[in-house]
């Protein structure tokens, strides 16, 4: 098992942002974590990747307990994450931004830059883009840069936090293809995403979080027809009102 999260709880003040959540991600799979806004998805990601301390529970990565380890220690073991809001080093070039991740593997600047160029090609960034300031990138360009920076660390498990947010349909289609290629290269993926057609297209297994609790899990078709999931997105009683077409409502939520 690549990742195993057991009964994880995170409390802010008196609020349980994540409440006894458990999930598993098998090696070589694409697994999704979905749920309404404010469900606790990003908080759960931050706890798994070491950005936030947890109040209860355990995180195992490749069979080892990593609960409480620092972010850089977890990254060196092969788990890295992207962020909803991309924050490149604005005064550095695109290539230099990617090379920041490469330096985890390559001490020499020349080697780090060469590796960064290879990674940029993997995420569809043309050579003409690499020398421009990162601050000049479009939203789509910043999303690719965020992917490239994490891939440059040579991860085993990649946690993608809404990497398609703010993109147009063509850009989403391109990112879906890139994510598939990343998985095919041997990287396991756990993703948070609100673009439901992308989730259904990419994912082999889906966990649904609502008010900090995992309320459902299963294959994509099972999830879109799950009564609890429909009501988490659309409100209590929505499943009864929708009758025989619950999947349509969730896919457009």
C-alpha cells in the first residue's frame, strides 16, 4: 500500500476540520478525494503531507509511519503536494523555479537545470516559455509550473490540490492527459478536484468528505449514484427530488 491514513482527526479550536478520516491509496493508482466546499479536503491533504500537525490518527507511507515528520523529510521519502493557489518565485525564470525542486536530487546547478528542462517537457511547457519570468505566466502556465516543481523532486506519490481550478475546457483536457502520463510513468496520484468530469475520467477510486467525515467511497459510478453523496452536494431531500437521475446532479455540482 502506497498510502494508508487511519482515523485522522484535525481540530482547530473547537472545530473538527477532519473527523476520524481513513483512506488508502494503492501503488500506481489515481484516487480522488471530493466533497463540497469547506468539507476539509485541503486540511486533510495538509495533514497527510506534514504541513499541519494532527490531533489523532496515523499516516503510513510505503509501510512506514510518517506521522509527525517534517515536510522536507516526507518529501525526501517521495510524497509531495501541489497547492490550490500557485505561488512561484516571481523574480526567477520558469526554468529556475522548476530547478528548485530538482536541487533535491542534483547538487550541481547545471544538473538541476538539465533535469528541470526534462520535467518541463513532460508537463507540456515549450522551451520558449522557460526563460521568461514566472510572474508573467497565465493561470494555465502557473498550474503546469506547479506540477513541474513537484515532479522535479522525483516523487512516488503526488497529492494534487485542485490543479484544474480556473482552467478553460481545453486546458482541463490537456491537464487530464498530463496526469495520465504522470501515472503511467510510475507516480501514484491522490487528487482533490471539483471538475467532476475530470474526476470521473481519471479516478479508479473516490473518497467523499463532508463536514470532515468520509461519508462514502467506491468506484466513480458507485459514487455518483450514492444517496449520501448527492445530499452532501445538493442538500437534504435532493436525492428524493431527483428521482432516477442522481448522477446528473452530482456531475454538475
